[in-house]
C-alpha cells in the first residue's frame, strides 16, 4: 500500500535500519526483494503473525528480535531503542499505548519459539493468547512522551484507515 507517496514497508524499514543489525521480511510477496533483505515465507502459511515470527526466528542466528508490522508508518528508531533499553528479563516486551497492547511492534527472545509453536499447533493464534504463555512484560508508553507522536502506533491497513 502506498502512503504519502511511498510503499508502507519503507517507513518501517527506515525505522528499523538504524537500530537493528539484521532485517528479515516475513512475506511471500516477491516484490519486496527490491529492498535487499531476505524474504522469509511462513513455514505454516495462513496461521497469522505467530507463524511469521517463528519462521523468521528460525532463519536468524540471533537471540533478540524486534517484530514490527509493515503497516506502522509512524514507527521511529527512538521507539525501537526505547523498547530495547527496557527489555530486562522478559521473553517479550510489549508496548502498551492508549490502553492497548502492541504485540506487533515488540521485543521477543528466541526462547519463545516452543511456546509460539504450541499455540500454532493448538490453533490459538491470537497474540494475546500467546503472550499469556510466556514471560511477557508491558512497557507503558504515555501519549505525552516527548519522543513519540500521537500517531505512533496508528496502523494503516486500507485507504479507509487514512
């Protein structure tokens, strides 16, 4: 989807590139090859974000992961750094903003893989169900925080969301 003259994914990549050592794109859409990052196709297609998260983790050698949905054009590097600075002992650190959890813009450890796979096997695909299975922490971010815009977590999935 195009937002303000650019493909939506470009905004997310621009936020992640200054902070993350390695980027993977969870997709089967070959058009994303132009960005120069590995495209990772879900091992189990049609099982929602959990499947993409697990598959990308298995294809990476890392232990620490930032997961960011491609429909967050207001995402910025400061938020990613803020999340990483607060990760401590949690298997996941999920921002809470405007009273809502934001699991698709969060920190995860590799150790969540077996828990995510269990949820996938049991067809419990809602991120909130999965987060109950692991040591998840909640990072409350006030809307008034000087680093963040009021649109920070606004996701845009269609033209009607604009």
